[in-house]
C-alpha cells in the first residue's frame, strides 16, 4: 500500500522499491489472512508482528496487551 501511496518512509519495502527502481507486482504478492473486518485485520497484523520481531514494518500499528504476548509466543 505504501508503494502505491508513494510513502517510502513508512515501509522498508516501499523504500527499497523507490531507491532500487524495482516494481512490486500485486499479482506476485500473497495475502497472509482472509479476514475481512478492519479490527480482525489489525489484530492479525499485531499477532504477525509479535511473532516476527525483526520485520520490515515501520509503523507501530495496533498494540496487543502484554497479557497476550506469552500466549502468542506459544504459537
């Protein structure tokens, strides 16, 4: 999304695309979840970010309660 909105400061992928002149093709990407509700998407993203602490995300986004973190780590 940040690539199409020309916001390289919000995504390392967008920055890479702009600085390296590489085009990200939507048909070559994968959607990690099929959740349709906005809150479902925010929660799923927060879980994925918690599971992948060395991710490329630059925005804080939705924060899970600390009480969930130990449970998520068990996944």
